[in-house]
């Protein structure tokens, strides 16, 4: 029995122990689940082994502070099992909330490391930006140099001949593929090729005389080598874009560095952009001068399209200043092509190295030879001389008119059409309305009547001339000096407007005449119409009457019944005098006789 009781007691003790072990194990698992995890490490000094139980955060701080303990001993951190934390001279307690006494060294090191990284990044970024900036400037000059290499878009777009001639055919003067060669072509060829330098050129002539065609032909002779050409425009922004296309210059609009600039990419004006383009062109010309002893050639076609206002005059002055400087140094030769007189008049003020080349209509012998050659090549016919002379009498030596006539089958009919077109253009722009015109159109009629007066003066001048047609030279159009033309019109501001609408023309010698032979024929027909002089005089008298009415003031007085009247008193405050006037009704003669 005792033995059984002892065995039962022992069994109960073992069950209690198992329960206790299970309970303690469960508590340990719960505590381990909801408390910070500790990892046991060994702090092993050089003198011996000491085990410390620290957390992960304490381990990291301890690893930073290794070597900073007082004894200067070396430590190694290894996982361990013990929970004892030694206290000694050479070992310090590591706490979660505390810091070591010597943390400024690592902090300064991290600050220095961050600063060095930042400075290195900035240095690399700055070096890359500077390299891109230098490359971009080099690329600008390289692209502008390519703009003056052989080949030009103007040559590809020009309407010369359908079949492309090889370059060798343009070397000799006799081998010329065009149907007419003017005497001014040799001068233009010398300037475009760079042989004639030291000045800049201004081509002046009426529309359709062949100025642009001669420039393009000269460019084809050199295959566009060292030459660039573009069309002018009245809008400065469009002029800037066309200049950039001509020089292959983007005005820094594609520059990536401008994105980091305080100012915008286009915080400037068109005139400043044109000045910057000329600066780049000057650098390219200097680099080219070291290789070749020939200047670059910049052609500005249709310069008359610039407006004759402040902006247009500033642009023209800028171009002239650059042209004067470049002509003096033989860097760039500027060629300006204009149809109107005002461009020459504006450039004349400051011109020192400008050379003017007037381009007029063809003389009779050249015009007839050109017509015969073109008809023979196009229609394979030998045109009679009397028909060619009839064509010249109608349209003169204007190349644009001769070109239209030579391509038509019925040349006589085409001549009549050209004459009618010029007459209609003049009447639509400058016809007068007569005595019945309304006063609201007085300003327009002033403009039209002045043109009619000048046209009549040219017709009267032609009647007084001893010779109006030379058998060799052809037509001799009547012309009047510019100051006399202004005196005849009694206006000084209309003549340039007439030049712009191609009714009258002013040449480089300041002589006024009809714009073309068909226009002079139109003047002659209009002035020969019955009653034209009376119609013109009636219009002028009506204009004078309207102007007189505008200068006259009408005073109306009422209520003069029963002998009433008005008394007007005028006092002169300076002299102290007083004047008075009395207005009364006057009885009629019949009333006085009866009375």
C-alpha cells in the first residue's frame, strides 16, 4: 500500500510538473510574441570574453562605438546566450534611450560624406552643361557653314528650265541656257562669285524686268557655293524666320539650357534675333576667310516688301550697317533687290560703299532677238519681223510681258490683253468721279485726281517731245523730275504710293514716268477720250468746293418779326476797345414804295 501511494504521489508530481512546464512555455511564447525581440551577442574584448544581451538597435549603436570605449580595447560582437551585462572601466552600458558620450565624430563624417556627394553631383552636372553649351555653339557655326555649301533650296525651287543643265554649261558666257542674257548679268556674276568685292549692291528696277532671274542664274553658275538667298517680308517675325531658314539658324530655340534660364526662350524681339543671326554669320565669315579669299554673299530679295514705317526703317538701317562693315572688311557681300524707289531713298542717306545697279526694260534689238529665239525653240517657227515689231510697240521690252506673249499662240491677242489689264488696273485704282461725287469720298478722290493730273502731264509731255521712238533703242517714254511731279500734283506724299501699286515708277535718278509701255499706252487712251479734260476739271472743282465748305462756318439767325434784331458786341481785352454790330431785317422794295 505505501508503495502504491508513493507511486501515485510521484505520478501526480510529474503531472504537475508537466502542467507547469506547459504553462511556462505558453507564457514565454506570448511574451516573445508581444515584446521587442532581443538577440544575444558576445562582446569579446581583447583581454577576455564577456557576454551581453542587447537588442538590434543597441547592437548597431554598439558597432558604431566600437573602439570608442574608455580602455581603447577592440571588441567583437557575436551572438550569445547569457544575460549578464558587465560593468567595468573598459566596458560601458548600452541603453536604448541613451547615447554615447562621443557621437560628434561620426555625425561630422556623415555630413562631410553628404556634402561631398552633393558637390560631386553638381560638378558632374556643371561639366556636362558646359560641354553641351560648347558643343551647341560649335553646332550652330557648323550648320551655318553648311548653309553656304554647294547647293541651295532656292535653286531647286526656281522655275528656270524643266531639264537640269550640267554645271559645265554655265562656265562660258556664250553657253547660256536662258532665252535672254542681259548686259547686267556680267556684273551680277562677278559679285555673286566673289570676284567683285569691297561694296554691297542694290538692284533697282520695275517689277518684271528680270532682277531675280539674273540673281538665280548667277547662283547656278557657282552652284550656290558661298551664296544664300531669301525673300523679305513686311512682318519682322516672318522676316526673322526666313532669315533663320536661309542661314540654318534656330535662334537658340532648340537650346536645352534655356529651360533652366530665368528668362523665357523667346524673351526678345525679332530685330534682336536678326542682330544675333548677323553676329553668327560674321563668325562664320571670319572662319571662312582663313580658308578662302572670297566673301560670303547674302541676297535679300524683294526688299521693297518691308513697310515704310519705323520698324521697317530700323530693319533696313540694321542691314545697311552690317553691309557697310562687311564690305569694308570683305567678309560678306550683301545684295538687295527692290522694285520701289523708297528703299534707295532710305539707303542713300548713309550709303558709303553702296553700288546701285538699275535694271530697265530691254532695248528693241534684244527684245526682238529674244522673241525670235524663244518662238523658234518652242514652236519651231520663224516669226516675221513685222509681227515682232508690233509686239514690241504694244508691250515694250518688259521681260515679264515678252514671256507671256512668246508662250501664246496668238501674240497679237495677248498684247491686247496685257494692254487692257494695265488700263483696267489704273482705272480701278485712280478713276475720278466728277462733279456729282459725295463729300465722304473726298480723300480718295484727292488721291485719284492727283494720279490723273500726273498722267495727263506725262501725255502732254510726250506730245512736246521731238522723238518718242528710236528705230534701234525702241520706246522713249516721257519722264518728269520728281520735284516737278510733286509740284504738278500739289501733293508730295502720293508719288511713292503710286510707285508701290506699279502705276508710276521712280528710277535711281529721281525721274518719274509710266511704270511700263502698256501703262503709258493706257494713259494715252484715257486722256484721248472725249470729255476727259472737262471731267477732270469738274472733279478738281468739286474737291475745291468741298474743302472750301470745310473751312466755312454758317451762322443762322431767326425771329426778326416786328422790327426785331440782334446786337453782337466784341470786346478786346488787351486794347480795351469795344465793337458792336446790329443785325435787323431790311424791308422789301415793294413795301417801301407802298409806304
